[in-house]
C-alpha cells in the first residue's frame, strides 16, 4: 500500500510541476500580448498627441493671420475715412466759393 501512495505522490508531484510549468508559460504569453497591446496604445496616443500639436500650430497660425487681416482692415477703414474727410472739405470749399 505504501508503494501505491508513493507512486501516487510521485505522479501528483509530476502533475504539479507540469501544471506550474504550463501556467507559467501561459502567464508569460499573456504578459507579452498585453505588453504588445500597451505599446500599440502608447504609439497611437503619441501619434494623436503629435497630430494635436500640429492642429494647435495650425490654429495659432490662422489666429495670427486673422489678426493681421483685422489690422489691415482697420488701416483701410482709417484711410477711407481720411479720404472721405478730405473730399468733404474739398466739396465744402467748392460750395462756399
């Protein structure tokens, strides 16, 4: 009987080692697949961040262009107002003579 228990304990020990080895290999594969997935996600996030920076620069350039356009419009309005004032004075001068 002791031989049977000895045999079963050896079989149980071997099964435990096989189970531990199999579980270890599966865990390693799972960790590798998760590492790969996380690296892909980080790469996508970095790509998104780069694109966001490009868009932000584009917006800043557009805002600067809009500001320059607004300044040119203001200058043009001042020039037109000055021309109207000068022409009005000429017209008054001609009418008063």
